[in-house]
């Protein structure tokens, strides 16, 4: 009867060993997945920083274009005024 008790104990240890091995494999997969996600996160952060830099450049360019349009309108108004003055001279 002692042998049957030992067999039952070994079966319990075998099941425990199987579960521990499955757990170790799961932890390994989770660590690999975590490393992959961390790399992807770092790549996405780099892409985000690049996009932010481009957006700042675009904003600066947009402000510059708005300034140039305003300057063009001022010049256009002044030229129109000068043309009107020339026409009024009746030369």
C-alpha cells in the first residue's frame, strides 16, 4: 500500500511540475511580448516626435505665409494709391 501512496504523491508532483513548466513558458512568452511592445512603443514615440517637429515647422511656415500675404496686400494698396495719384496728375 505504501507504493500506491508514493505513486499518488509522484503524480501530484508530476502535475505540479507540468503546471510550473507551463507557467515558466507563459512568463517567457509574456516577457517576449513585453519587449516587443516596448520596442513598438519606442518607435511610435519617435514617430510622434517627428510628427510634432513637422507640425511646428508647418505652423512656422503658415505664419510666415500669412505675414507675406499681409505684406503683399499692404504693397498692393500702396501701389494702387500711387497709380491713382499718377492718374490724377493728367500727364
